[in-house]
C-alpha cells in the first residue's frame, strides 16, 4: 500500500535559499517563495521574480441544502475572484467571476493572523487567516442588480489540529522552483442569505475544505483537481482533495489527501482523464483511488491579452467510486456532491 514520509514541523519550506520537498502535518509559519535564491539560471530582480509567483486561496463548503465554491487568485499579470453557489433543492445557482488588472491584491505569507480581500461597489470578499486561533473566517457579499438577488455568506472553519490533521506540501517543479499547498477539511458554522432565503450552517451537518497555494508555475501550466466531502453510512465525516499537476516525483510527494474523522491519509499520484465532455475518471496505480466525477453545474471562464491566456473550468457535480484509507478501509462513495477545477493557462 502507498505510504509517504510525514516530516516534523517546519517554519518555512525554504531553507538556506533552497526549496525543501516534502509533506507536513502542520501549516508553515511563513511561505515566501521570493526567499529562494536564484530560482532561474540567470539573476533576476526581485520585482521580476515576484511576477512569476502565482498564488491563490479557495474554499468549498456544503451541507444537505447548498454547495458553495469560491476562489481569490493573484497571478500578478492579472487577478480574479470567483463565486459559484448552488441550491441543491431548487437547482438554482449564482455565479460571479470578476477579473482585475495586474496584482490587485497580495495574499499573505502566513496563515497566522493575516488577511486578504477585495472591496468594490457591489462585491466584497474577505478571508481572515487565524490559524494561531485555530480558525479561518470568510465574509462574502455580492450586491443585488436587476437580475440577481443580494448574496451574503459568513463562514468559520474550525481548523484545530487536535480535531483534524491538515496537510502542507512543497513540491519541486525544478531544482530551484516549487509549488506549495496547504489543505484542511473541517466542520464549519455560519450563515448564508440569498435574497429572501436564510440558510444556517450548523457544525454537525456542514463541512468545508480550505486551500492555500503558491508556486513558481511554468509559463504553460495545466492542472486538474477534484474534491468532495460529506458523511459516510456510519455518519463519520470524511473528505478528499486530489490533483494532477506538473510537479516532479509525484510518487514521493503530491497534494492528494483523504481525511476520515480528521485523520489524514496521504494518497498516491492520480491520473484524471476526461472520459466525456461532462465526466472525469480519477484513478491511481495503487488501488486506493477509483472515482468518477459527473458534472451537474459548470462554470467556464476564458480570457486573455496578447501573450497571456487563462482557461478556467469549475464544475460542481456528483462523485461515485471508492477511496482507501492508510488502514486499508475502503470508503464507498455514492452520489457525493463534489467540486472540480481545470486550469490551462499561458501566463
């Protein structure tokens, strides 16, 4: 069965000016990829290096009533924010995608007591990173217009490591360039107001996944990812996050993880194939991952300027199949609501 070395707590994934490859079960105190000395063969000014570092934070939540996925990204040449909400009972959905010029905001280098956000006349998105207080808080507000009701969400993640083991990874893209990710799944609480609809998110029935990413991504980048979470037949909370990217040595370290009742199982590298236009197959070579993701709702955004182009697909759908924990237990996945992303960009 697949296994992976889990490293002790580390202040930063950069040591003596070089990136460290590995998997950790705590968040880093600081992630600043500009601390890497000479990431490219030729010396470049810090301002140019900063343009090559892409960073984003995202979260997904759900309970029996609703799904919500949101993303805030700084790709330096361009920034964007996305919201995708689905009312499961009625099938009604809300989509918002906003593009901003250049580096409209910067994500913090630490998840301890930091903040990122954006405010416009009809849209605000604030993420309060308080891992030092075992919490991430999110405030999201979308103003109404002639064809859209106002939308508000206030969400709090309970990321106490005594209840849930997170995963932090630093993956090498080359000897001197890397890609970092933090992932944590937890019970959440909060509320959502959409027009006249009021939805209370209770800890006992509502789950969320929070992710933080930074990387010296190549000019031509392709990634696919899928995540899902819920309760199994024994009413145990579980969740997973899987991705296929361009990191080196994915069998040694990757960003794939499964959680069952807060316990972390690092998963092997996976292959994500698009069997049909609205269906993905996700499998590994170890027999621990065998899933099918079927689209229910899809948002696709494409934009570009001269030499820059981004294609971003974010479907919400149903997941079926099997996942295996590090203890050999096989979790049968039946019609689980899940979230996916597909990135293709030249940037």
